[in-house]
C-alpha cells in the first residue's frame, strides 16, 4: 500500500513537472514575442515610410462630371498596378517620376483608349488625356489621370464603359465612382459586375442623372456599397486575422457575442467619424497599429490573460480598425448624400464579418468538442491554440515591420 502511494506521488510529481515545463515554454515564447514587440515599437521613433495597405484588393477611384456636350473623367489608380499594367518605371524604383510619365504619355493615352470608353448618343468619343500626375488618395500612392471626352452636339445619354484590369488576373478590382450632374451627385461602384453605366446628359437647366435616377440610383448605391463592404472585409486579411485571434481562446458563445459586438461598435464609430470628416488619423499611424493589435491579442492568448476584459480590448482596437475601414471611403464621399453609402458599406462589412464567423465558429466548436473528450485531448487542443496564436502574432509582427520599414 505504501509502495503504491509512493508510485502515485512520483507520478503526480512527473505530471506537475511536465505542466510546469510546458508553462515555462509558453511563457518563454510569450516573453520573446513581448520583447520583439517592445524593440520594434521603440524603433518607431526613428520614423517610418508609407505603409502597405491593410487590404490587398485592388481599389480605384473616379470623379465623373457630366456636362451638356462633354464628360470629364478624373481617374485614380494604384501606382503599383499602373506600373504592372503599363510599365514606364524605367529605373525600377517602384515609383513613377515626372520624366517617366512624360516619356510614357502615349502609352497612358493608349491605355485609356483601350479600357475607358465613353459614348454620347451612340457615338464613341475621343477621350483625351489632359493631365496626369502621382498623388495620394485613401492612404495610398496613386496615379491621377484627367480624361475629357467632348462631343459636337448636346448629349442626351452617355454610356461609360469601364474595362480597366478586366483582362488581368486581378478580377477583384473595384472603382468607387462619384458622378456629378450639375447640382447633385450619385455613386456607383464599377467593376466586373458593373462595367457599363448609362448616364443622362445635363440639360439647359443644369440637371441630369442616371437614366432612371430616383429609385434605381438609391438601390444601386445600397447594393454597390454593401457589396463593396463585403468585398473589403473578405479581402482585409489583417482585420480577419485580428477577429480570429480574439475569438480563438473564447469558449462561451455569450462572450463571443459580446466580443464581436464590441468590435462592431468600435469600428462603426470611427468609420462614421472618419467618413464624415469629424475625426481622422493618418494611414501611416493606423496601418502599423492594426498590425500591433494582432500582435497584442496573440500575446494575450499565449499568456492566457485578458479573457475577462477582452470585450474592452476589442472595443478599443475596433476604434483603430475603423479608421482602416474608412481609408478607402473618406476621399470618395461627398459632403451631401453621404449617409446611404456609409451605412451600406458598414452593413457590408458586418455581413462579411458574420459570414466568416458562421464558418469559423462551428469549426472551432466541433473541433474542441471532439478533442476535449480526454485530458490528453484537452492538452493537445490548448497547445494547438497556443501554437496558432504564436503564428498569428508572428504574422502581425511581419505586417508591422513591413508597413513601417519596407
């Protein structure tokens, strides 16, 4: 009997030693992540370059002004994508200089002639590239091209055909268009599912609009910007990774709802504030902070801390992520009629987020339920979640370094 007690005590000591060793290993990993976090964050004081975008989808912008006999089209496209599509970067520095643009003027005009077509009353117009220059829009370096199509007589109906990047591998390209008819504006999202738009010419009273403007334009704006919001969150891998990190170690469905709701409230507030011009933060600050939020959540997961106040942490970081969501909208929304596009875009973000959660949460629930049938399974599951958290943290750190220094 005494012999069995000694064996049992020895086994307990072995188990306790194993647990303590595992805890020391996890703490060591977390400590190294924290140290790396502090070192890189301290390096921030040395300044940063322009960051990469929080989203890897292709987004362009258009400002279209419709007049009686002409249509002015101001087009903004990513400088990086234009280099890939047209070339012109002779010194291969990833930037288009004035000299390179001047030398490639004919190539730019040919690009416009092939992919941006404007007809008036059924007659194809000659879109003349009047001005081109690199500039900043929505926290990214873009090439601005001003194209004017003039017609010999007043136009009753314009047809704009937008085929940019339609023959490339980037089938996810979208272009947020603000269309001005005299005193009012409408919005369209141009892309693979909306390559051709029909516009009514401006008459003598200075009014015009889409061919059936009232209800269809309202519905088109709602559908377009809701779809844009869904597309934006599904291609916003840093936002999705943050969301995955915050729910990774949460077991209660009720707590998950609180956390996701906190994130929604946080990013909705700053998205609205930034889009309405009430508050804003520079992208050079927001994008690295989004990456750091991923690192922070990963460290909390590895240390096994912060569960009780995770809703608050998520709310605070949600405010930062909201400025990231707003980056692509802030420069494209007018002062008037801003609420519908803003509401629709945010609705799309929430629907896309809900779609991801509806896929991920059942997988987590089923996986954990299958693994925790034994003590060994619980241990394997916990180690697996720690390993995933470490991977999430490393990805977040990589994005931070990339957005700050590369």
